[in-house]
C-alpha cells in the first residue's frame, strides 16, 4: 500500500492550521449567535462551540498518542466553557504540534505505535501516517459542520477550501 510522505503530511497540517484560523475568526465575529444553530446528533452537542471543542480535543488527544502517551484520554465534553477557551487551548498546543510535524521523517511515518482506547481500555496499534491522515480528515469533517452552522447563522468564514489555500487566497 502506498503511504503519505512527509511533504504531504506537512502540507495537510499547514492547510489545517490556516482553515482553523479562518473558522475561529468567523466564530469570534458571530459571538453569542454562534451557538444558535445545531446539527442534531453531531459531536459536542452539534453546536459550533461543541464541534470546535471536539475537534481541538481530538487534535490534542492524538498528538499525545503520537508523542508516546499510550493512555491519553479526551478532555471533552466540557473542557472549555467558551469558544475563546477552545481557541486558546488550540493555540497553546501550536509549538508541540509544530515540533512534532517538523521532526517527522519517512521512517517515523511508517512506524507502528500503540495506545489504549475505549472502555474498558483495549490496546490498539496503528501506522503513524494513517492516524495522521485520520486526524486531518476528522478535523475537515467537523470544520465543514462548523462552517455550515456559521453560514446558517449569518457569519460565513473566509474560504476553507483547499484550492483557495493553494491559490494563496
């Protein structure tokens, strides 16, 4: 099976950061009306705040695993009371994320690592590149939900489309 290379993984990470910047900017402008829309059945209660919290929590949780914390557990629900607190947690993790992605090489991407998941905890193993791809896909999925909600309540973010990122827009 073909895998993602370091350059691709680092590109996706760069794109993710820019897209999240735009979503947080729109959520700040929306203010209290940001949580007037809901996607029933979605993570974090389906609100903008809950979905952003779920996404950031997932990013932090998986980074902990990649860095060797086999017993990392998610902080949600309720880890952050406001969208501003979610954004602050996201920004506080920038240097760890940047260091991790900067240190990747092809060998590390092919490394299998283990972690505990679920209740009761069971041990699982994954290839690094596949779980990184999962986390980026997870963020894209929930960011799309947030963008839809922000647009619905009248505060669409700047484009988070990858083609606009490629164009430098």
